[in-house]
């Protein structure tokens, strides 16, 4: 006789959905600390390549990689609705307090 019942969890109070694997978190923390000690920033390296590389292909590739973080890809938006009940949008902008 099997002690497992089909369709029933053996650990109903197991790890919650979306929780992180502790081993992976430790590895990510370690990698981040090593890169920080090396003063390594991939984004800054890309900027340097885009500015100072002698190879135009490398400059273009680096610029394309940078651009995807500065200007996201534009996508078309289609709004549908009832002409009798128009949709209105309100956008309130306030100055940033970040300095």
C-alpha cells in the first residue's frame, strides 16, 4: 500500500508561491559583492564602448544595448469603446522632490 494519495499534497503548508530559493539568493549576493569590489558596472562599460571603441560595429551594438534602457520600445495601443460613453483620462503631474 502506497503512503502517497494521488492529487493530495504531502506538504500542504510547504514553501509559499513566489518565495526565493535561499541558495540562489546567497549566490546572487556574493556575485553582487564581488562585482562591487571590482567596481564593475556593465552599463558604464557599455557607455565606454559606445564612446571610445575604434570599431564602429562595437559602438553601434553598445549604443543599441544602452538605448533599450533609455527609451523603451513603442507599441501600438488600440482603444475601443462606446461613442455614447467616451473615456476620459486625467494626468496629474507634480514636481519631483528628488534632488
